[in-house]
């Protein structure tokens, strides 16, 4: 399992400092960013994929509850707050956990270990196919037939050797169902199947006649993956 990517969204510097320290202590967590407002977090999530957000509830522009509603299950959320009364509302939004400030490292670790176990169980149960909803039917797609997946606003276009399938879905929901050793994200709008890659040239991946851009955000990880497989 890759490290779990995290985002801290909190306008309290001390709370941010504590969470940063805790994340650094856990080797399988990776801090991707810190935001001091809900608006910044939503903007960031529209451009990036994150596994987990530590989300403060009381913030000046948008509350954590409002942010969670707007993100609409794009990632896992652990609420952080000094107030007990938000707990029920937080769990109604399918938050994975609820950390009451001041947060102890023991309680923090318990929350993230439970999440890690969930991610590992998802990985262990991966199949060689997925089911997606397309128009008025549920369609089975074999993973070894997928060439690349393109994000198109609220939809994904799954391109196989023989056809293209549109599904109302997000990368954050689909990516965990894809074997990480076979699929890699190269751009905010593209995931490619490594087996389908014909060449890598001038900052682009070539699959058949299609050239797919490699963005700076994913360039380093993609390059390392390719270099690890070079002979």
C-alpha cells in the first residue's frame, strides 16, 4: 500500500502544528498540504486527489460540515474540533472519525490505524474487473482491457481497446479499485494503464494514437515508476 495522502484544513496555527507533528511520526502518512480555510481546501481538491482530510469544523468562511457536504465523498474525512455537539452531525456525513481537541497522539494513531486497515482490506479484495454505472445499466469492465481513464468534469471516460464508457464517477472513488502496480495517475484528468503505454516522449504518454500529458504534479512519481522498470 502507498502512503496515505493527507490534507490539514484548520485556521488554528497550534492545532495545525500538532497535526503536522503527528503525521510526521507515522511513516505511512504523507502530508500533501495545509489549508487555513474551507474555500482553499475545496479549490485544492478540485485539482488534486487526496485520501484523507483532517478537517476543523469551526472556520470563518465555510464550516467543516459545509466543506464535507461540498466535497461529496471525494475523500475520507476525520473531523477535528473542540466541541462535542458536532459529533452526531459529523458522523451523519459519513466522517471516518471525530477527534476532540486537544488531540492526543494515542487517539490520533488509533484513528489513522483504523483507516489504514480499511485501505489494506480494499487492496486485498481487488478483482480483475470493475462494475460502473453507465446510462441506464451497470457495466462490467475488465481491468486488463483498460487503456486509460479521462476525467471530464463530473464524469469519467474509460477507454478500452474496443470501446469508450462514460460513467458519473470521480477519480477518488475509482482509483482505490485499480491495482496500483498497473495503473498510474499522470495528470489531474488522466489515469493510464502501464501495460497500454507505448512510449513516453516530451512530457507525454503515448497510447496508440493518443498523446496524454504528464503534469508537473505527477511527473516525479511517474518518472520514478518508469525508471524502476527500465532494464
